[in-house]
């Protein structure tokens, strides 16, 4: 994958971050938790190594919600506007970046749709991206 050098922020602009490095993965996740967390048919997540990520402003405004029965699923969001924000997931050795929080368009494209067996019938598809029942 190509090296990225971009900034991102929440909807109100109070939280800002930058990333500079080569992405590890870029997936559309169709699991029920990602659908609930985003309110959409899937989450579009870019994973990048922790040393490629830096908070620029507003880190104190981050809130975290962990699904009680989940081994590692949690969300980070802005306490002012509710926007999904990046989260560090040590179990996979990556920062998970909600692609929609980037401030610029990127040429990187998703490489797979994961947890496809959980997708809803109304969710988008038909784009030729590989699908996997769980993690590849």
C-alpha cells in the first residue's frame, strides 16, 4: 500500500490528528457492531501502525465506549459532536482510523469487505471487492 500523509478531524473540528505511514489494511466491516457504531451498512476502517499516528488537538475530548461482552470492540468519539474517531487496538497492533474522518480524499481503496455474512440486504455491494465471512 502507498504511504499516507494526511490529517483528520471530527465534525466540529475540536479533535484533530495526523497520520504518516503505510497503511496495514483498509476494510469495509459489515459486522453488527460496526453497523450500530456508524449507523450505516458498514464501517470503512484504515489500520495504521501506532508510530504513524499523532493527536494534534482535542484528545481530552475523546470518549470511549466498550461493548461489555466484547473481547476488544470499543469506539472512540468526540464528546462535543459525536464523530467516530481513531482508536488504538493493541491486540492487532494498529490504530483504526474511520476513513470518513480524514480531511482529504485519498487514492487508497478498500481491499476487502469483512464479516460479509453479517451484512444487511440493503448494504452496498457489487463493487468487486473481495468478501470474507470474518477476518481474512
